[in-house]
């Protein structure tokens, strides 16, 4: 019996300040790819406006992926989130604490 990973695992993603969405493995893979780019960017040690601008761009991409490809959960429904994407108001210092190592998504869980 081969495990070809065709099962579509559903995950709950929260965008702070916007709500929760149900996404499948393909969307989680896209989120993980951007998450890894953010980790790499913030681990560069640079702390200038260009890093901040690039980080904000990647964070917006995360939001777009989830909002366009996920299914919104009713705000009345309370569900535990598998992944939490920070709001746009996160500081670079806060982001560096959050987006380190494997980032907000543990690679082994979704690959």
C-alpha cells in the first residue's frame, strides 16, 4: 500500500484581526513556502526599511493566499486554529521572534 498523499487534510488558519479559514494541503504548502521565505528574510539579521517592506509584502501574500483559496468560517463558530498568521501591525522585532526556525508552520507537518 503506497502513501501518495492524495488525501486532502483540512487545516484551520487564523489571520489575526480577520478571521479563520479552512484550507487544504495544497494551500498549506503555498503558505509554508511563503513562511519559509519570511524566515530566511528575517534571519538575515538586517533591520532596515527594505527588509520591513519585503516582510510586509510576504505577509500580504500569506493573507491573499488564505483569503482567496480558503473557506471562511462563520465568526460565530469557535474552532482551534492550526496556524496563526499575525496581523499587519506586527513589528519587525515581534516577527523575528515568531518567524524563526521552521516559522509559523512546522515543515514536517505539511510536506
